[in-house]
């Protein structure tokens, strides 16, 4: 794969925001490395994007929650002589329910994917970007980053990590031609709700949310501009900043209330 174009590596690229980010980058003439567990879906997307745009797409089927998976992705891109100009850490998932009743295997997998894989990929590719003094990283956080989240305790905590980590790294490398953007979407029309078993939550019932495409367009533009924190939607921005003015004990109670199952 030639490096004349900007090449973006996108994790979780088989659906939702990640898939739309791939389509957006391809439409701008950029090459892609797509990573997700479902290689069949990735190869279908590869055929679509290479057919529509004169670009190259390389796919890697990998479960990033597994130990060593991130190193294997990095080693594979190196072996293919693919220079990653934009790293987009989009892969992640959540789980709905009381923490004490949660499955530890699933919880551990969430931490590995949402935090460990994202951090390691950032470390690996950031080192190369620093040598070149150029590059962009976008880590997909969430509006959940701004407050604790009863009934989705670990998910909210992992996204708080992503936001804090991204802001700090952005500060560290800002004078080296590199930017790190934390994209913080609110609830979005994607596969996330079903995967997290959130259908019965009051937060998601009977509401219309922005599409994955709209969120992806906003996030991609923010990354290109080098914005440190990108919160999609005016209401989400207001809510994110308002938590600074309200006692955290109240914030936790309110979050618990809106996430509880809707009573019939």
C-alpha cells in the first residue's frame, strides 16, 4: 500500500460510527486499514469502498480484547509497509445492569477493549508519529465520560478514562505536529444499544437519536481540525459542562434515574 495518501486505521470498523468513519475517509481519497472481529463484513466494506473510490483498503480480522491482539495489528501494518497517518480508536462496547450481578468475563473484556487496547494502539502508533512529527489520533469516548453511571458502571468509567487520557496525551504532543481528539457522542442510532442490552432503559426508549453518519461526520471534521474534545450535539455539550456546576451526588442520582428501566 502506497503512502502518498493519508492512511487511517479504524478499529470497530464493521458497523456503526466506525463504518461511517471509513466511508468518510475513503470519500476524501484516503487509504484505510480496517480492524474488527468480523473480517467478512470488513471485506464487504473493502469491496464497496475500493469500488467507489480509487483507494486501497487493508482488512484485519482481530478481537482487540484479547492479549497481544494490538501488537499483532501493529506488526501486521509494519510488515505490509503501511504508514498510519490517522489512528481512530473506535472499538468499544457497554453492558447494562447492576455491577454486582454482572459477568466478570464480559466486564474484563470491556476493560480490555475500551481501555487497554485503545491505550496500547495509541502508544504503538504515536511513537511512529512522533518520529515523523505528524499524525492525528481520535479516541471515541462518550458523553458518559463526564459523570459516573449507575447501571453501566464500568462502561462510564472506561469512557472517563478515554477522555482524560486523550486530553493529557494531546497536551504532551501538541508541539510535535500531532493532535489527539476525544470524540464524545451522546446516544446514537447504531448497534450499541442492542449490544449493551439497553432497550428497556428510559434513556433510550421512545427517543430519536442522531445517526452514526452524523456523529462520524462531526468527529472526522473535529479530528482534522485538531480539536481536543468534540462533543456532538448542542444539548450534549450543555449537559456535559453543566455537571461541573452540580454536586456529584446529585449527578449520580439523576444518571441512575434516567438509566433505570421504564416502568409500564
